[in-house]
C-alpha cells in the first residue's frame, strides 16, 4: 500500500528494501517448514509426467532479465531435445532448480557465465533406477567451492565459506532442502569444482527416467 501511494523516491527505496527483506524471510520460513515436513514424513509429493525441457526453459526465462542486468551470459543447453518426460512433482522440482540457480547467481561476478545443461545419461554401473537417467547440470564461472567443503555443503545449517574476504554466506538451509527434495524424487545431487585452471563450480542432478520407481 505504501509503495503504491507514496511518491517520495527516498522512501520508495526504503520500502523496496523492506519488501525484499520480507520476501527473504518468507522464503527462509517456507524452506524451514518444508524441511520440518520432510523430517516428520509429512511432505506429500504429487508426481506427474512433465516435459522438463519446457519446464526448465520457463525457469531459465525467469532469470534472463536479472542475468542481463548483471551482464552474465545465461544459457540453457538441451542438445536439440524438444521433449524429455520425467515424473516429478512440479511445485517441488521447481524449488530444486531455483535454489541452485540462486546460488549460481549469488557467487558469479559480473561478466561471468551460467549454463544449464539437460541431457540423458546411461550409467550401467549405477543402481537401478539411476542407471538410465536425466542429468541436469548447472555450471557457473564463479569463485568455486573450497575443496574441503565439497562433502559438507548439503549438510543442514552448513554455511559456505565461499568468499574472498572469508565472510560466511547463506543460512545452510537452501542446499540441504535441495538435496532432500532430489532424494524424494529418487535422484541424487552432487557438486564439484571446475577443472584446474578454470573458475567456478557445477551441480549435477540425476533423476531416473520412466516411472517404474
């Protein structure tokens, strides 16, 4: 109401800050509630067959303007796949991708790159059903993750020590919830740093094809 009715530009700036912080707190509360539901076995997922090419393209489009403002090259690669059907819970699958993308944008400087790649992978050595899976890989050219932290970043409340001035980042909630949601989708997620000589990191999500699982 104040934002709509007050013409004062200084106060409008303050209102926008209050609004952003309120949204941030609401997201955090919702994430905590999701984790609590999962802990108590009360998170009910509703799976349906979903074209993830279109689904991820919509999420990509939601970040395009932000990427342009930050001068980040942001690309969705799907190797000419027009359709790839996965059984997911759209409301919670969307949280998985958004959490990883939010992290990528947080840690990628202006002029950097962020890529989403969707592809089909076959891993005969993996346990069924992940021997045939869809892979979603989100790669950024940011500052990377300290190698000693790679095994811990999905732990609850673990804060990434991922800045050059040694300030801890985030709440340790988003990546933990992301892993729980991936697991509820019968999938796995892991992170790794870019090859030696380049900067950044990538998050790899594998979800089983079909619905036998």
